[in-house]
C-alpha cells in the first residue's frame, strides 16, 4: 500500500476532484457562505445540494483542522499552532491568542450553519469599533485572519481539484531525467 504523503487521503483527494473540479461557482458560494456575504438563491441551492456528508467533513478538515496522529509526518496542523507569537511579549501574544480563539469559534459556528445551526458571531461587526481598544484589536485580527484563511483554503481546494495526475510513464520519464542529472 502506497504511503500517504499529505494530510488528505486518496479518498479525500478523489472527493475534492469530484466535487470542486472546474466548479468555481461552488467555491465562490462557499466563500460567500463562510464570510456571511449575500448568498443569492441559486448559490444557496448549490450549497445545500453539495455541502453535506463527506463534503462537509472535508470542509471541516480544511477550515478547522485538528491534530491527527495518523497524519503523515510533517502534516499535523491545527489553527493554534499556526499562530505566530514567538517574537511577541506575553501581553501581545495574549491578544493574538484571543483573536485566534474567536476565529476558531466563528468557523465552528459557521460550519455548523451548513447543518441548520445558528452563528451569533457577525463577521461584518468584527470591524466595528468596540468599547475597548483591546476588543477592537482582537476582533479585527480575527476578522482579517478568517478572510485570509477562507481564501487560502478555497485556493488550495481549487488547486487540488484541478491538478493533473501524472501517468506511470510520465513518472518513470521524470525519474529517468532526475537520475541522469
């Protein structure tokens, strides 16, 4: 059995290809949904028909990755470990940690909305001026990071869905070229 080299299994990669290959309207509908943007009725129908079951589990894995001991080496990731706090004071780091906790809570609730749950956290209101500078800072960092994360995950899904698989002959030819260098 071929060893898995990325955090997505062969089955998940096949699902990504089946679901998202050449389907920019679906990816954009997911973006609108995840960012609480206006979702036209047609996009709503697309989401309800496609984002359930295994596809919804895949979206959870993309947007809210969790530490998985069975993942290939160097492929373990969650949203807290990607937080850059090394060169920050504890006080500065704490604000970023609070923002990341808000991001995780938002994403969890928004993904729950696919199954009819409610999200009481408004992405749009995260850019409002709050009662304290600290709260405003935390909310704005969370908001901006949510947008970047959604964009990055959708970009990755699009790349994985539309990548060309190499044939055995192409792989052998590349190996031959590499060994002659």
